[in-house]
C-alpha cells in the first residue's frame, strides 16, 4: 500500500477591510487572534501621545519600525499594562497583552481590532495624536531599521497608503535594505510560524491583512503572498 504524502503546510490569513464611505466591514476570520509583531507599535504611540506627550522616538518606531525605540517606550509606559489600558480605551475585543511582559511583539491582535485602531485614530483621537501617528505612517520608509524591506502588502498593492507593517520569525534579512540583522524568534497564540502583516489606510478604506506562514518560508516568498492577497482584498477599494 502506498504511503500517503505528508500534508503540505499552507499560509493562513485573516483580513478585514472597512469602507469609510458605506461604513461596512468585510473580511475573513476577522476576530482570529494573531501575534501582532510590530503592529503593536501603533498602540505604544497612542499611549505615549495620550498620556505622556510627544517623543522623538515615535518617529523611528513608526517610520522604520525601530525596535529599540519601541522597547524603551514600552517599558516607560508600563509594559503589558499599556496594552490593557489602550485595549479598554479603544474597546478592542480581541487584543490582549503578551504572557511574557518583555515581548511586546507577542501581543495578541485581530484584523478586526487593527481596523478599530485605525478608526480610532481617524475618527476619535485628538488631532495632535491623529496627525502625529498618521503623518509618520504616510511617510513610512521602504527599509526598516533592522534591514527588512517594508514595501510588501499595501505599499506594493495600493497607491500612496499610510501603513504599518509587522514581521516575526524570518531570521536575519537575506537581502537587507540596511545591514542591521536581528535574531530569529522561537516562542509559542502561534508564536512559531513566521508572521507577516500589513495594515493601514488607502483611499477611503482601512485594511488589515494578518498572515502566518509555514516554517522555512522566506521573507521574499511571504512578501509576495501577502502582496497578492492584499491586491485581491483591496481590488476596486483603494
């Protein structure tokens, strides 16, 4: 009897698209918790601006996804309690802090909650908070401070978005934009599968695409998958 082939791992994706004209949300698995990676940096920026005021570290944290700036602001704003407070204030239902308070990238988020974060910024936040954060996201750079290329997803699939990306579990960048590698994460939400997220605004829409990929997937492979999916879910919307 022939042996059955082992199942081929596949990419899992959840996404949400909110139309600010019709006030409708469409998507798939919109409440599925996924580790945030650097998407949590938006919450860090909100908390800093709303409770402690502007800080020069917000710019690199949002524009080039600088981890050192995020880590410092995370500690200064109360570690995991930052997530507890902002989730309550923004009425995020699927967001929860990481089990290890030092690992801010393991905060749990959902596509639905990521859209709500952007809606808060655009609809409810004070003008100073809105303009500071969205201004940096509109000027986000191609190359992140750790050497990864941030141009996947929304920047490649749509025209002139404001965006924040997230990645985790890909090791060092094979073709770094800037040669500043970071170690591969090895934790267990799913803390093992490489994660690649794209989020932001384009046209009159708010978009969040959160993905997990089979182990061994390269950043380049995952980037192409995320961009293709983003093109599909934003078609005729952005």
